[in-house]
């Protein structure tokens, strides 16, 4: 029976890889959520700018225009901050992808070692079986030769 001496290390590396995959999925979800927030802010900015144009066409007072501009400036700042948040999360995602690739390489190295050990085990087993079969064949040949020689005498 083949036993891989580093099986516990391989299992640990698989667990690490699975944890990194989980963390990466969570980061990707955060990227999507933050992009959706950005889209909502941009849509709100476009709607507000359009509403301002309509109000100005109908003769909006100057204090109303000032309020609209202050709100639009606030939205613009939120959009800038949201883009920065997205950039930060995307950088975090890139780092986590690199960590995942490294973890996958480490796991694959151990899996190759395990496969090589298993191949050696099967070759040794086959060699032992062939030696056993050869010994049986030699013994049968010797017996048949001895029994043949005994009949001739």
C-alpha cells in the first residue's frame, strides 16, 4: 500500500488554496458592489444635471442654482472617492490572485511528487510480480524437466 509521506502538507496546502479562493471571491464581490455604487452615483449625477437644466429653462432662482451646484459638487466628490475605493479593492484583488497562483504552484509541486511516488510504487510492485511469475515459470520448467528425465531412465 502506497503512503505519501507529505500527505498532511499537501492537505494543508489545499486548505490554504481553498481559503485564498474564498477570500478572492469575497473581494470580487466587493468590486462588483462598489462598481454598482459608482454607477448609481454617476446616474444620480446625470439625472441631477438634467433636472438642473430643466429647472433653469423654466426660470430657477439663483439660490436654487447654487443648491444644485453644491449638490452636484458633492456627488462629484463621492464619485471620485468611490473610484478610489474601487481602485483599492482591485489592487487587493490583484494581490490575492498572485497569492492564489503561488498557493496553486506549491500544491501542484506536492501533487507531482505524490504522482511520482505512486508511479515508483506501481513499477516496484510490477517488478516484484514479474519476478514472482518468472520464479514460478522456472520452477515449473525444472519440475517438468526432472519428471521428463525420470521417465526416460
